[in-house]
C-alpha cells in the first residue's frame, strides 16, 4: 500500500512537471504607458508638488482669520526701578513702579489675551490667495506636461523594442539564407562546378549577417532595459504590439499646429500667470495696514506703591484687571525701495516667460 502511494505521488509529480508553463502575459502599448504613469517617480513628485500648492492656497486663506495671542506668566524677582529711557530691545526688562534700589524679591503674575483683526487690506490678502492659486495651476500644468513626456518616452521605448525585435528577426532570416546558400555553393565548389572565390565571398557575407544578428540581439536588451525604467521592474519578454505590425495606419490629414495646446506651452503660460499674480501682490503691499485690537489682561504683584513688600503668596494671582479696544495703523514707509526692486524682478520674469 505504501509502495502504491509512492508510485502515485511520483506519477503525479512527473505529470505536473511535464505540463507546460503558463505563458507570460504580454505587455501592450497602452498597458506600458499606464504602468509608467503609475510608477514613474517624477509623476509622484509633481503630484506632491500640486498637493503642496493646494495647501498653500489654504494657508493664504487663513490670513482672513483674526489673530489671537494668549499669555500667562508667574515670576519672582526684584523690583528696582529708576527714571530713564531704554531703546526698544528684548534683553533688559521694563520694570514699572516707584524708584527703589534693594534686593528684596516679590511674586508677580500676569495673564492676558490679545485679538487682532484686519477689517480691510486694499486687496493684499486676495492677491496673496490669487498668487497661491496661480501656483497650484502651475503645478497642475507641470503634472500634465510630465505625464505627456513620460507617455511619449514610454511609447518610444516600447516601439524601439518592437523595432529591435523585427530587426533581429530579419537578421536571423538573413543568416539562415546565407547558410543555405553556403551549403549549395560548397557542394558546387567541391564538385569543381564553381570557383572557390564564390564560397569565400558567401562566407564573408554570412559572417557579416551573423554580426548584424548579434548587434540586433544586443539592441533588444538595451531597448528592454530602457522600457523597464519607465514601466517599473523587469519588462516582460513578450510584447504585444497589436495591429502595429499587421497594417500601416490609414492616411489622415495632419491636424493643424496649435502651439498654445502643447503641454510645455501650457506650463509656461502658467509660469507667466504666477509671476503676474506675484507682481499684483507686490502692488498691494505698499498700503497702510489697519488692525482692530482688543485686549483683556490682569496683573498681580507683591510690591506696594511705597516700596514695601507684602510677602507670602501675594502676587501669585492677578488682582488688577485691564481691558482695551483700539485701532492701529502701520505704514512701511521705507519698504518702497525694496518693493520697487521686487517689482522689477517680477516684471523681468514675466517678460522672460513670455519670450
């Protein structure tokens, strides 16, 4: 029983091994282009650049929201003050109170919220959003152009492989023909019916045909390697050109040349539009900035107005409150010189893009 099972297993193994391997699926031209558009790294790079540009639009739109800043602080320090002036800086603290000079320390605390909002900005925020939108359109045009370039390059690599295969097939047929002719000439030369020079000449032609066959086989490997760079991984050995080799394409009138429809021209127009949007944004920056500000704050201290200290935990909690509401106007007077040069740069970029 055990021997019978072993024989059945061996017979089944031999039958499975004798079955022909499943043929490898062929790769069509459309599949090669689709694989390239899905796997080629530059496609993913441009897609992420477009995502970043879309996030830039959302970032520009956040400028319409009010700004809210909060602060809470507790410290223990001396409160020695004196009359005088300090230029704006961030090193020496500004201590308010009665002039004093001792090393006694007290608790101080403070908390506050500041809300700032621009009611109008002479179109600066809208221009910033428009510039970000132009950047997204440029990224979209770059993605379209990249897809176009990859599709054309993949199709060219596919057709190069097909052409190399046909060249190799013709080279193999030429070798076979010269071999058959050499056998015939050799028989005639051996029978002294033809001179030996004819056999030498056929041998030379056969050697040349064999060289061309080797070169065509090498060209197939190079073309396959190029195709695999686009489709990703190793390209299949079996290509399916479809009707490309069955018949010539029908004669059709050439479409009219439209340079503006070319993906490269569309991308360049998007670059020009982005530069124009940035120039418009610069035109909106040299205006006064109006900010409505609301403040609510409270402070606590362990120091009295006469210079004495309360001691204990006095000053740890804010005890004196303040609030305020006002309008602040700022105007960058000296920024005009820098803005003028930035406008000159953008104008030059626009003219270069149009050229």
